[in-house]
């Protein structure tokens, strides 16, 4: 993560700090305004029937967010792989999460954490035609013998290979989404033509440089490094909205600090769906042991006690 940090040294020499300076910008999620859903008794009962207990519930989506296994769940086979075991257990609790076989089928294994001891964690993420469902991962925790321990997060029921006609169309281009995010961030309008392809496309990302248009120069703004954009599907309640994930690294050319902000912009109409300010606020504190009489540093607390008595 990139940080925008200004260091401040205290003259006393006992504490050194750093104070971050970045654009004051709050987070935003279109789902925050959604009605809060209560856990359905049928969902809780279904989890219990399948051998699980829901201990955390996503009130915005109306889906379990954490489930403990309440009885022994074992995957068949002596040499079963973690990926296969995780998929089996997701199938066991599919009705609890309202998942169809088609929705389960779009889940891909992202990573497997297995140190040969302790818990094994399989992380899965849904993709539709190669486009990921944003921030909707599920993690399946297993014992070393592949017995189920717990399920964290949830998959989205609407993430099936086939959607309603027209609901998954990307109607605006990636450059337009980036231009709208930039305007939301700084209040400066730029045409999509001012964004130039920076090449080196990796991980599904497009990268853009910012041309020095009159409006950009007047505002004294510039990209500190190429912006990143990629297609995603963003969950809004029970629906998946085609959108663009956008990361902007920019700031005033006259300042050292830069802004690092993440957006998700609708590919239907360019409206903001999500915003997160990733500029970190770091503070570092250092303590030294010093002589009580004159403030000279000592080797540690024991030396301080000795010096303080002498």
C-alpha cells in the first residue's frame, strides 16, 4: 500500500512521530442505504439441519457471513484435496446461502493456505465470463484431515453463467469510468480522450496516463503513477451490477503528498457505487530510556533504575 507520510521529530529526543497528510475523503458504499434484513428463521433452521450454526449475519445482503460446523463433516476419500473438500462443504450448505448449482459453479479457488499443521483455509471467488464478483469471497476453514470447521463470507446467488438479458452489459468504456471517478475526486472534468493507454496490461487491468489538459494544468493535478481499471460485477443487494474497479494515484504537482483512492463506478451510467480512501495514516512512536536527572539515554529499563538511584 502506498503511503503519504510527513515525519515530525520531537526536539526532546524521546519520541519521534510521523503525521500523514492526505485529502479528507470518507468511504462510500451504495449498499449502506439498503434496508437492513434480519436473519430468517428458515435460514437458521436450514443451517442447523445441515449441521451448522450461523454466528454472524450480513444485514445488508440478508445472507450468513460466518457459520460454524456443529457436527462432524468429513469429505470422502483418503487423499482428498482441500479444493474438493471446500466445494463439497459449500454444496452441503448451498440452501443455507440460497445458492443454486449454477452459482456454485462460478466459484473459483483463489488460494489455499496450508502449512502442514493447523487450519487449512481455501478461498474462493466467483467469476462470470472471466469477470470477478467484487468483494464477495468465501473462505472455507478445514482441519488437516479435511473435516469442516467453519465458513466465512458468502457467495452471491445471482452470479450464474446466464443473467437477465441486458443486465450485464458494460455500456460505458473504462476510460469514461476513470474520468468520472477523477471528477468525483477532484471536481475537475476531463474527457476520456485525456486518458492515454499506459500499456503493460496484467491481471485484467488497463492502465492509463493523464494528459496535461488545460483543466488539469489549471488545477495543478497529475497522476503520480498510472491509474488502474478493470471490469467487475458489484453486488447491490440481490443484483450484480456491471462496473469498473478504479484506482487513482494522483495529487497536486506542488505537493509531496499524493492521494490513493479506490472506486467502483457503474458501467451502466457511470454512477459511483463504492469509494475507499487508501491513503494511510501512519504514526510511529519510539521510546528511549533516559537518565532522570539529565535526560541522557541509557541501555534500557534496568540501567534507568540504576541511574535513577545514583
